[in-house]
C-alpha cells in the first residue's frame, strides 16, 4: 500500500516533468514534419527549383496572394505596419487578416507563414544571405513588391510637433539641412556609412549592416515608380497623397472621434514642405534650441545611417546643433516621445504619423527620407 | 555544526542533481532542434553555445564582447532595480504603517492596494513616462510600483498578527502609541516584512528588465529585445535569460542572508536548532 | 454585545463607503481636469472618463471578443499551473529530500522575466497545431501555467509540511497510514495556503496572459489591443482596453474571494 503510493507520487511527478517540458517535447515531435521540409529545402535545391519552376509558371503573384490569404498564412508584424498588406489583400478581394509575425523569420522558415512581410533592407537580407543570423535561402525565394502593386505607403520620414516647429524654425531647418547632408553622404558611401553606424554602437553584424546600407540607399534614391530621385528628403506630392488615401481606407480606429478626424485629414495637416525647402538652400539663421534629440523608429542600424553620419562627420556641429540619437523599438513609440516632448525629432512611418494626428497629436512631417516603400512579401519559389 | 553543514551540503547536492537532469533534457532536445532548424539558436541552442558566447572574445558591437555587454547593461538595470526596490519597500512599509495606525486610511487604501496589482502597469508606461517626462525616472517608478505591493501586504499582515497581544501587554504598561510601535509592533512585524522583501526582490529585477523594453538605451531589457528583434546575435538573448534567472534566485537568498544578519531572532532560531 | 455588533456593522459599512467616496473623488478630479494639473499631463495621454466609457460602449462586441480570448487563457493557465504546482508540492512533501531541491528549480522559473519567457514558449509550441489560433492559445496558456505554477508549489508545500504542533504525533498515535495522514491532516491544512497562492497568482495570471498576447502569432486579446493602440498613438482606445483589463482582473479576484469565503465557511 505504502509502496504503491510512492510509485503513484513518482508517476505524478514524472507526468509533471513531462508536461513541464511538453513544450520542448512537442517541438521535437513536430520536428518530423519540419525536418522533412527543411532538408528538402536545403539539400535538394535542384529538385525544389525544378518543382517550383513548373508550378511557378502556373502560379502568378495574384494566385499566390489569394492562396496564402485563404490559408491564413500571410504574415506581418502588425502594430501599425500592416496597412499596405491590407491594401494588397483588398486589391485581390481577400479578407484583411494576417498572422502576427515575430521579429525573426522562423515562421517563414518553418512554413507557418508562406507570404512573410520583410523590409528589403533587413528581413529580406536575413532570409537570403547566410552570414550570422541569416537563413541562407539565396535565390530560392522571390518577392512581391508593394511599389509594383500600387499599394506603396511611404515609410521613414523626419517629423516634429507643430508647436516645436513654429517656436524653433531655425533649429528645424538647421536639423533638416545637416541630416539631409548626412543622408547624401551615406548614400554616396554606403559601406563607410555602415561602418559609422556600427561604431556608433549598433550591434547589427558588419555584414548585415553593409547589406542594409546598400538597400536603404535604393529606397532614398528611387521613387515609387522606379524613377531616380536626387533631392534627399523631398516630399513627393503624389506619393504622399497615395499614402494618405490608403491610410484613410485601411487604418481602422475604434475611437469614433479619432476615426472622423482621420477622414478629414489633408496633406497640410500632416506635413510642411517649407522647412525642407529653406533647408535645402541653406536659408536659416542660428538655431533657437541648440541641444536637440531624435528618436529612431527602430534599433540603431543602417536604416537610420544618415543621422549617424551627420553626427559622426560633424554636420550637426557645423549648423550649431548638439544632437543626441535615441534608439527606438520599445513600447514608447516615437510619436508619443516627440509629442510629450521627451525628444524633439523623430523618425516614423507616414501612416503612423497620420494615425497619431487622428488620435489628437499635432505632429508635422518635415522631410521624407524614404522615397518608396521598403516593404515586400517574400515567398519560397 | 557538522549536522548543519551536512544538510546544506546534501540540499545543494540535490539541487545540483536537478540541474543536471534539466541540462540533460535540454541538450537532448537541442540536438533534435539543431538537426531540423536552419537557425536552431532561435529555438533551443546548445548550452555549450551559450557558454561559448559568454567566453568568446568576439565583439558584438564596435567595442564590447557579449559578456562585457551583458555585464554593463546588467549594472544599469540592477541599479535601477535596486533604487526602485528601495523606494517600493519604503513606500510599502510607510503605507502599511499608516494603515495600521488609522482604520480610516486602511479602509480607503486597502481596495486600491489590491487594484494596483490588477492594473496592466506596462500598458500605462507611456502615460507614466509622459507624467515624469524622463524615461529613467519612469523606469524606476514602475519598478517601485510593481514591488511595493508584496511589501505593503506582508507588513500589514505582520502588524495585524501582533496587534492584539502587543496591545494588551503594552496597555498594561501604560505605554503610549509611539512606544507601542517602536518597542513592539515594528520589531514584531519584521519577519513578515522580510517575507515581503524576499518575494519582491526577484520581482524588482524582472520588473526593471521589463521596463527596459519600453525604450532604447542601456539595460538588460533593451539588449534582450534587440537580440530578439535580430539586431544582434540571438545568444545574447539566451545569456540574459540565464543571467536573470540566476540573479533573481540570488536576490532571494540575499534577502534571507540579510535577515539573518540584521535580525537577532533568526540567529537564535538557527542556534536553537 | 449590542454595542459591539453596531460598531462592527458600522465598520463594515465604512469599509465599503470610504473607498467608494475616495474613488468618486478621484474620478471627479479626473473628469474635471484637476488630476491632469496634479500629474502635469494632458487630456491626450489621460483621456476623460466619459470619453473612455463612450469608446467602450461603442465597441462592446469587439471588446468582448478580446476579453473572452484573454480570460480563456488566464483561467485555463491558472488552473493548469495551480494543479501542476500543487502536484509538485505533493511530490516535494512526499520526498522531502529530492523535493525541496526541485522546488528551488521551479521557483527559478519565477525569476525569468515574462518578456523573455513568452517568445521562447511561443517558439517551442510552434508545431502543436497547424491552426495559428489553436497554437497561439496553447502557447499563451503555457506561459500563464509556468507563471502561476511557482507560487502555488511554494505555498502548497508550506501548507503540506508546516503542520500544527503535535498533530503529526497525534496521527501517529492513531496509527494512521500515510494516505490517511495525507487526506485528514496535510490536505486540509494546505487549503488556506492554496488561497494565499491564488491571491498572488490570479492577478499574475491576468497580467501574464496580457503580456503573452504581445508575442502571440494570432492577433487577439485585451493586452494585444492595449499595445497596438498605444503604438499607433490611440491613447483613448488604449485606455478603454486598460479599463477593461482592470475590470477583468477585479471580477476574477472577486470570484476568488467568494470561493474562498464559501470554502473557509464550510471548513468551520
């Protein structure tokens, strides 16, 4: 009797241990299927490409989007990054739903996501390349580009609050001027820019940083139609309008007051070209506020190389500014930080600025750094 | 003395056995994962890989190795945790004292004391940030809020437990309220106070790692989320997971040691055994 | 006697009325903008209660869908975690030598920050189901399970081992077997400790359910909504969900209190 109880307790304990590591257990159990998938992808590339070439010929991008949407396997990070995906899904008559994608590409690797969101300069590089952290898919993957699909929304810009811009016009112009000089230099010398960002404390590996700089350069110098842009930070009227129109259509706000305000927003409510125009011809005086800070939209990396270059090359010093660069990527978004005055400038996506203004903030875009959308959907051929 | 040593020794031994079992299970699974994933370190890395990442002299960013980075950021996070912890302890103790002194304060504050731990404080972080206007202060304030409840609740329980007997005794000595508290109530609730301290010490650390993730800058949480977002090798993430677990447990024991050092009753208890 | 019962009743009334007065004062200060002045903030970051209530009433259906998802995760995780925690405690009490070491390990889980735990567990449970909704829910439940396991195992272990003085000897003089000793002495003795543990882990389960939603693949839940709305700078809507989360926590806590009162009454 006593003995059996002991064994019972032991069995319970065993059950508990098993269930405690059940998570691992299930992943190991599952590995059977993914194992097959991964080995077939890696080892038998030839077979895979052969298979894809005959199915690929039949499968157009629209088929691919519809198939993934029907299976619920379109991925995006959400949190304000999903509107272009919604626009794309709507274009192909699909429900506006996506799977929340983690910040790595594991979901794409194990096929739980077949159409995964990727920024050309970041995740796409990790998927294709085989340096540290990369998945090494090389040319076995292909992309659907938001620009080609006509659903591009503009991303990384430079903004501040209306109140700050009105009170410190020369600071704003000086900051825009020096920053765009930094962007110009960075785009002309992407490899050096990548190194500068790395030395400024970014932990992104040198290889990936260099890849990122070369891709970011393309976003700064090409517009949504594929034409070359020579004015860094220029606000293209048509692209801005398209972004605003798509934002109005796809940003869904539960707050009825904010939703109404969103519908009534015009370009003049979200941006001013005056500061950039003056800055580009050097028409400004000594800055009113000398110590300023800028919060990035994400972690310090070549995505923001222009600001790091401007700081490292002393462009900010030249115009009399002392600039602090604040890293982003946390729950206190750049719009909030700029709005409450903890930082003076910010980098955000135009759609995020639009929803912030709809919610009651008074933010103002002062330069548009990226001239086209960097978002793509990546799939295995 | 010998007996105590033996007990400690054997308990340590058993814990080590447990750790060994877990390591074996972990490694077996890690081998499976390594076979089938392109990036096994994202799911379950080999422990040797984690150790390697700490001992490696390869620099992660411009100047620091993984170990240097973790330690530097740990310094920032732990000092914020300590500051938030001290503020949380102080305000928790004072509130418990006030609640014990005044029935009205107790009645008003008690439901709200409960409520505080039901509020998703992380969701309110941007609001606290807007109020304090400084991310560093916000981080300390949030860590303090998250740790103060266990201290307040346990200390109050201590006051309540000793109130009756102590009251009767001290009234018979015709002691005033000040004497009542300094001579009996506060000393008597110290064990309860330490229970609160022990519970909240690891909480203070996890809380400050949590609030690190709110914005960039220096801190273990910043590193953790950067590593998770692919901005540096994933091993840094695992380093921090293990590091925080170890530090959390150590903080618990540190409070126990502090209790033994500071409180005569504990030493007596030990000797009595 | 009569005086005493009156004073007792007055005290009971006071403990309801006083917090209510305080709460009403707080909300009044909030609605009138006094709170904004005191905290040096604006109506944007801290919207007026009326606006929050409007948003809640306009989006009741959507909010309920999210509430249901979060409550499911919190409750199932809490139950599973508490059960496992209790079983660990039984194991530890039965084999004290091996058990206490195991308890140390379990409490070590508590020292791992949930922001680190949640993404790891979500990665580990990727292959549970091909349905994203199912595997996400499963992963979230496991996160809550791990979080609520530790407090239950530590407390229940105390309840199972810290017995009233001499009760153990008394059982021995009755020549009770270990099973009898367990069911008649240890189990009942641990009941108050179970509730002590639950009082910690009920709020804990709600909070960890909300945080686990941040990382889950399937986009749903009150926590996820709070975060989405804060990141797209919709503070009024975020507040609506924060208030909802508080209500969920309070209701769950109240239910626990009622159950505790019923159980403890029965025991007497």
